[in-house]
C-alpha cells in the first residue's frame, strides 16, 4: 500500500469503528439512562477513588502477567513458524513501519482507539450486565469467551492460533477479574493498549 492508500484506509477504518461501537454504545448509554438511570461510572468510566498513577502501574502489571504467554508464543513463532496467520496480519508485517501513515493506521486499528472501544463494550457493558444476572465468575468467563470470539484472525486452526486462543482467553479472564476488582476501565485500557502496540522479533 502507498502512504496515501494507507491514510485513506485509516480514515475508512476510523469511520467504521466509530459507527460500529458508537452506534451500540450510544444506544446502551441512552437506554441504560432511561431505563435504570445508569451513569458512565457504572460502565467503568470512573477513577473509582484511585489515582491515575495507580491505574497506569496496575495496567502495566496486568500487561506483564496476563500477556506473558502470548508474547512468548509470538516470539517462538518468530523463531520457528507455527502456522499460517490471517492474510491481513501478514500484510501488516509487509508495510513500511518507519512512516507516520503506518503508525496512524495502527493507532486507529490497534493500540490507541481499539482498546478504548473494546474495553468499553466488552468489560464496561457486557461484563457488568452479565454480572447483574449471573454473578461475577460467570460474567468474567462469558465475557472472556465473547471477547475472544470477536478475534477472527485466530480462526485458522494451527499450532500458533490454538496457542493464541488459549493464551488469549487466559488474558481476557485476567482483564475481566481486574476490572471486577477495580471497577474502572482505565487499568484494562492501559494493558490492552500495551498489548496492541506493534512489535517485531525479540521486542
């Protein structure tokens, strides 16, 4: 892709994501307010009495603990290829990582916008609503599975993707538990953003 192609794709992706998640969450907030007077804090949009520093440190610890196996698996795949990956994932590695257009594209599609949207929808909405009816353990597990099912890049069944599914579900459970304990999405957004920063090799 040329730089202008990548900028055009980035804009289209931004519009798509904002319409998709904004549409759902707009309805969720409006109906939640009308029906039960739910505030943004009830969806995890709160500091919950803690400092920003607390959430940044806790997010870093969550990233290290929950994503350790994912990163080890990715490194092993770099050293000994463990199977085919989704074509779009392979294409990302072929792009020029030294350009601003690449990093803008990844900011929208990976490490800046996506963590906010996904955490708000899955942990902030789905997990909190399931918790009301079924309790925290069921809500955390069900949300983890739903979250990981949305990651279709791992649907090609081979050693790498099966490993990613297993380690990804573990990570999603850890995220759900930490959100349950802190009641703030800040910690999971920080960890999710760190996970999604593109890296190669030993990085």
